[in-house]
């Protein structure tokens, strides 16, 4: 499996589990890799860390509810940070 396809699989896994609590160790265990190797290849392929990717996906995932609601933004942001 190429490094590129591994990172693509990681991104798909993150995107599929974005509403759950995602930890690097969980991702590493899922793909049977050492966490440090996983972080290294992800950064090398994507140019950002796994955490940065997860955070950006969470923000993108939360934008439609923020735009289409009458709830206070601060409440939605608190819920996002708790994940």
C-alpha cells in the first residue's frame, strides 16, 4: 500500500467518524501503524498535521448548522469544542 493511499484511507476514516471523539492512537490502532509513523506520513503527504486536518473537518462540518440555526453561535461552538 502506498503512502498516498494510506493517507487517503486515513482521511476517509476521519471524515466518516468526524462526529465522534477521534484520537490519533485510535486511528493508528485502526490502521495497525505506530502513532508517530502515522503522524509523520500524514504530515509529509498532506502538509498539515492529523490534528489540524481533524479540526478543519470539524469546522467545515459545523458550518451548515451554524448558518441554518437560530441558536447562539457560542452554544454551537461549545458543543464543537467538546468533541
